[in-house]
C-alpha cells in the first residue's frame, strides 16, 4: 500500500513517515522544503532502513499536483500535513496563508476524485475550539471563531472537507485529526522539531535555552485562572501523534469509518501548566534552565485539554508516553542537533 505524505520532511510528517514504514506501508513524500531540510530523508532512512520516494514541489500549484498524481498511480491514501503554521506570521501574511493552506487542500481533493484515491487524513488543530467554555473539550464542543488567519485556515479546511465529503459519499473519505500540543522527538534523536529562527513554541524555546542558544525562557503570564497562574495545554508526544495517523489510515483502508467525514481529538487528556512543564524539564534533564515571568502573549488562550474518550474508543488508540519521557526525547534531539 502506497501512502502520500505531504509535508513529510517536516516535524510531525517525518515521524509519521517512520511509523507508516514500521507498519509496512510504502511512503512517497511531497514537500516544497519551505520549512524543512532534505537531510531529513537520510535520517528517516537511518531509522527505518527504507528511503521514502520524494518529490519537491508546491501543492498549491495545480498543474504540478496533477502531474504528480499521473506519475504515482498506486496511491491508496493521503496524509496531508503540508501547510504554513506560524500563528504570528499568519497575521501579517494572511493571503499567503489562505492561498497556500486552502488551495493545496483543494488541489489534493480534486486529484483524489480524478485519480480515484479515496482516503485522506488531514492535520487539524485544537485551535478550532478557541477558549472553550467547558473543559475538557470533546468532539462535540462547538468550534469558535479563529484567533488568527492560521487557525482560520484549519477551520475552513475542515469545512471544505466536510462539504466535499457530503457530495462524494461513494468515493471520498476524510478524517481530520485535531492535534493538541505536539512535543518531543523520536527516541533515536535522529528526527525532531527544527524551527527556523527564534522558536515560537514552548518546548523548542526551552531546549534551545538549555543548549545555550537563548539567554532565558520567558513564561508568558502568571495571572491566568489556573492553579499556579500559568497557562495550561495538553502536550502530546509526537510519536504517539504519528501513530494516531497510522491508525486513522488503517481505519479508512479497512472501511471501519462510520461516516465519510470524521474528526477526532488527538491529545493525552491531561493538562499541564507552563510552570509544571518547565519544572518537569529541569527535573528530567538536570539542566539549570533560566526563566522569568513576563506579560501574557497576545492571542493566547488560558487553558485547554482534550477529552480523548471518543477518539480512544473509536480509533482504538491512546497516547502512551509520559511527559517526562517526552521532554527527555526533546532534549536528546536538541543536544544531537547542536553537537552537545
Ligand atoms: N509559552 C511561553 N513561553 C514561550 C513560548 C510559549 O510561556 O517562549 C507558553 C504559551 O504562552 C502557551 C504555552 O507556552 O501558554 C504553549 O505555547 P506554544 O506556542 O508552544 O503552543 P500554543 O498552545 O500557543 O499553540
């Protein structure tokens, strides 16, 4: 079975490629390398022993996407990661975000119909819930208006899939996975998250500070309505998350889906505050991490974590790895990248 992984040299994509290969799937990656490096292919090969096929182009180019599907005629399913994902940048570059993220999805859906590829797993986000009124969030929790153009592209992409599935009951199946906060790296330390420039996300900022690239971590706000005043998120190990994609692919290929458009929360069900995470990192690694508390970051929500019971029961999947193990893997990766 051949699976197309778009964005397969990126952070979550590369881990998913390895997990697919571990389960015997053949992978072809499409990536324009706008936010990842070609060397990731070498490291995927080091882990799995198999070098995935690779094509470099931009999926928002309709003709190139069509030519790709003509060339690769044996694809059974698509996992679509390729997208712009920087929340802050999406505010100043909103048209680029809408064009890239929406048009790529539409080109793929068009190709699925034309070339008879029935299945797609889509990379969505818990950002579609905004700040929920009731916690934890289930799949029934209403979506809220997005805080950023990036978040809005995820909501609109979900709507595009829902509407397209409605009119293609016979030949199109989509599953949207709403990720909570993916962190950590592969246990080998060979693949992980490699942000360009100053990291926006908490764990890469922590590991870069620990590695001496940044002076000090800023904790954004300690006046939230949470036990220690810092914001709460549901941090999920990236390998656990990657395995959820394989399970979703299996579900579609073995025709276990209950509807041709489904969506699931993918988190651990546990919320940790920024301060708890920082303290856990210090404890696990023994590194004396410098941090200070500063003002809240604009656009941040106070707290969110997943109710995973529906996804766990339906998919037969559950996050396995502890926060400690996950933070240790993030640190191992950072040290490897920096040659420490
Ligand atoms: N955060 C922080 N310092 C940083 C980066 C993030 O205190 O340098 C906080 C952020 O305010 C949020 C949490 O860490 O409460 C997770 O942020 P991240 O950007 O990793 O993910 P988000 O939940 O915003 O998608």
